[in-house]
C-alpha cells in the first residue's frame, strides 16, 4: 500500500481498518489514474491492439499461474540440463583447442581473452579500441564482433 513505508515489516492485522481502507483507496485511485494516462498514450500510438489481444489475455493466465502454480516436468528438466552441460563442455573443448595456448582458460575473463587475442604469443590481433580507464583492449560483444568480421574478411581475401 502506498501509505506504508515498509510493507514487509508492517503487521497488517494490527493496522486500524480506517488506515487500511484509506491506503487501498489511494492504491485504487493511483492505479486508475495511471490506467487513464497509459490508455491515452496507447491510443495515440495506436498500440491498443497489443493490450487488448496480448496483455489482457495473458494477465488471466499469469494470475491463475500465480495462485495455482504450474506443473514442471523435473525429469525432462534434468535431461535438458544434462544435454546443455554436455554441449557446453564440447564447446569449451573446441574453444581450448582453438586457443594458441592449447590449454584451459576462463572464457569469461577479459584479461585471459585479451592475452589470447592481442598478445604476441596469442593471435597478435589489433584491438578495435582501448578502455579509457585501464588502457587495455576492449573485449565487449560489439568489439569482438568487429574483430570477428575483420578476421573473416582477411580469410576470404587470402582464400583462392
């Protein structure tokens, strides 16, 4: 409720009925105001069909799921987990083999990726840009995509 500063510590059973009623009225008032404001924007942008056909219908399902839970096939989840774990291990082995060092490394470690891609012992690639604070090569998704594109272009240029 909007009138309660810390709802998790509030003992609702001991709150006076007047306070509960007032707080609920405020919640309803703000919700209705928000609805009218959002509905106006939705209509202006011609997005009302998204609410009517998708969100409104999904709310019934989500509400039922919240109250009644949902069945989960845990045996099938275990099968999926085993499959994904095996696939992850296969991909990591391929990654280790593709590394110039031919040893295990942490693919989530920026420092290790920098060593593999940009060191003389590694692939000796040129970085796209450097981090302004650490002055080390950037290895975020965007920069790695650019490097991959440039490597593919270089391979195509040297292929017969």
